C-alpha cells in the first residue's frame, strides 16, 4: 500500500479539475419505498407495508457518473432510456446532479430500468425490477456509436460500465475501445460475465473475484490461484493493468511488467457494500486522468471503497473526505 505525502496527493487531487470522463453503460434508477409494517395481508402471508417515504437515486452507470462529479470531475453520460415517466425522472436526476446527458438516447418500446426496493420497519422486504436486458438492435447500436464519436474528442477518459442490461454490445465495445485508443484516451472497464473477455487493449480492467472465477472457469482459494488468474487475464486481455477486487480481502493489481500489488481493505466498519464497485471504477479513472500511477490509483480507490461501505445505501464518495482518508486524517 502506498503511503501518500501531502504534496503528491495535492498534485493528484488538483489534477481532477477540468477533466472530463465519458461513462458508457446501463443507466438505472434505484427507487426506495420505505414504510411501516403493522399487519399481515389477509390475501397472502406477506407483510403490508404502509409507505411513508419514496426516494429515487441514480443507479448503475449513472451512479458511476455521479461519483465522478462528486470527486470534482466532469462526467458525460452515454446510454439509453425509455420513452416513459421513469426516463423523464432519470434525466431530471442526472441534470440535477450536473451530469451531462449529451449521449443519452431515448428508445421506444424499451423501458427505463428501475430497481424498486421495498423497506418495511428498516428491513429489506423485496426488490422489484422493471427492465429489458436484451441487446440493442443494429440501429440502436449505431445511434450510440454516433454519440460516442461526437463526444470522444472532448474527454480525457472513458469508463465502460457493464451491468449486462444490453447496452454494451460486442460492436459497441469494439468501436469504443478502437476509437479511444486511436485518440490516446484512457479506457477503464467494470465488466460483468457476458462479453467479459471482449474488453481487450484497455488501460485498466476491474473485475471482482466472483466474476473472474466465472469467466476463467476456476475457483480461487489460494494466493497462487489468484496470481494465476490475474496473469491469465493480463495475457488474454492485453490490458495495461488488471485490478481484481476481493471484498474484505482488498484488491490485487497486476501490471504489464509482471508486478503484483496487494492492497488491503481500509473499511473500519462495513454497513453496506452496495455501490462500492461503482466507487472504485470512478476513483480509479479519476486518479489516472490526474496523472497517477496504477498503484496510486488503486490505493486511492481502496480508500474510497472503504468510505462508502460505512454508509447504508448507495452514496457517492466525497472529494474532501477521500483526501483526508488518504492522509490518515479520517479517524
């Protein structure tokens, strides 16, 4: 783990200013219906939740963009939404948070993804998902490719945020990586199982350990298993770096020169791990655009994940709090 001196950390954090990051991926709304339970339904043995509060938050790739903004950078969102009330709500949430929506495409007959969590007496009772996860058709792919092409020259980096909801098709992945590399842009990836090994020739690839096991059809139980997995991903993906997140065991960074760095988790008290992956990819990319090394970026992202895991619910990491944590001043 890198120990930062204030001068170096100041250089990285001041480098956030003015940087623009394009986030491409699956847009979602996280809806929370919060209420009280006082009786069981006479129709079925389920609790009746009397709703007293309803909130809507940015989810999926939109939460990544929100984290980018919270760190002090300028996010530009690329993705799809439905021609529905949820889509209107999504745009309003993005604009309220100053996330640019130049790359958001409205698609007929495809609902905006909404994940509704029903909370009764502080207990998570159920989740209801409204979504369509089939891949975009060729015409829709072309519309997103056009958006990416229009925006790419104006950004410093691209984040590909895949939730397997159909936006990041093979064609779109290939197009974005090819064009971004030609223009010398940083490319970071937060993958899911589908198309896992299609993200080749990127700057940094960030899977978690479960996704790595599934993609490589192996079980990682020892440190040697982990090393073999990381080296295999480096070889298959031809990436400059692979960062495998390992939950309570921290992260492991693999680099081109065969250097391996294990970063221990920094969480003091885990309240909720929701959104930690979004925070990690956001912070990694922000640090890299500011000129950090891969090891410095992984260390800063590890502190960021530790911070957000101390809160219940999905929250963005705050710039000032992260800065203090990196200097050991957050106790």
